C-alpha cells in the first residue's frame, strides 16, 4: 500500500502502489487520443501533477485552509453542483465566469 498524507487535514490518499496522477493523466490523454483541451478537477496535493498538465485546472475547496494546489481556478465544494450544471448547460464550453470563488 502506498499512502500520501495531506499536510493540512486528517485525510490521506491510499493506493495499491505508488502512482502519479500526472502520469495517469498523460497516459489516458494519449491512449484516448484526446486532441482538444482537458479540464481537471481535484482537491488534494496528489492532484498537482495532473493540474500542471491540464488545460483548465480547477481546485475544489472544502476545507477552511485549502491545500497548496497548482490549479488556475478554485471553486467551493458547495458550488460544485452548480458549476457542473453550468458546464453541461454550456455544452462543456468552459467560461471563466462559471467560477465564482477566488482564493
């Protein structure tokens, strides 16, 4: 088991082996032959390698003190449903105005 602990919360990511979400992101993009922009949403430091590869990176804030994330945008956890609904309603055409949170 491979455990990645958070510096600011009691939560941890547990994997059956050491993983890199960035490597997984790149592999999926290549294997699925995705040419257009990709959005990545995450909430922990383990997401940083994928944030760095994504065209649109969105951190989800659900703690008083957010983790150090390498994302460009932030949304509050309670805004996630509304954000995803807006994204679907816009046929997945992301617009910065969909983001209401700033950190």
